[in-house]
C-alpha cells in the first residue's frame, strides 16, 4: 500500500509514534505506530490478535558469528528477542502471526550486487517456520527500499516503496 503523507498514520486516533533504528526492536501493549526504513535489512512485525498488541525488529545481517555481544542487528538474535519481548508484554507464542518486509537488493560492490537481502529473507522464513509462527503478509526482495509503518493496535502495516535503486532514475 502506498502512503501519501507519513504524518497521517496514527494521527487520527492519537497513537504514539516510535521510529525503529537498524539493529533495534520494540514491542508495545496498546496503540502505537512503529516505523522504520529498510533496504537490504529485514523487519519482522509480530502481532497478537487476542491482545491487540505488536512488536517489530529491524536486523541488518542474518547471522551472529558468536564474536562480541549478541545484538538484534543479527536476524538469528533479533527474532528470538522479539518473540521473548512479546511474551514479556503478555503474548502467547501460539497467538502470534508475522508480517515480514525488506530484503531488497540495494547494495552493490565492484564485483556486482551484494546478496545480503535474500539471505536476510531466508533467515526470517526459516526461523519463523521453526518457531511455528505463520507469515500472513510480506513485501520482500526487489530493488527498492521501503518505509514501513506498523500499527500495533490493529496489526496493519503500510508500505511506501522508494524508487528502484538499480534503474538510476
């Protein structure tokens, strides 16, 4: 879905807004609009229809290699951390559904495209499947960046795609 004016999301119902930076996650019981900008990164939105609450992560790379601290900038850390955060605000895992966004092919090196986006997508699919969390909506891959808005009280996600970065216009 295309959004004409970012300021109108959540403004009508007085929702709080939260911008999610790369490598972070956020979950809220109650109405909130979480937004972030994605290129090759992936955002997983988890929503609990029973409690009408949700959370989102924004990870940059698929796998933490075990060096340093495990942070949510890695998908294999961010997804379990988000599930746990949802549990801490009262959700039961069996009530969660996922909506997944991003993973665009927007990075290039001298030798051609860097395929981080598709690896991030594959990781989300694999981990959510192993956690038995259904993906009910997604907008993944391609050559465009995205800005997404997740309304935690309704589970709605709005997407604004940026122009195709590989076309050059």
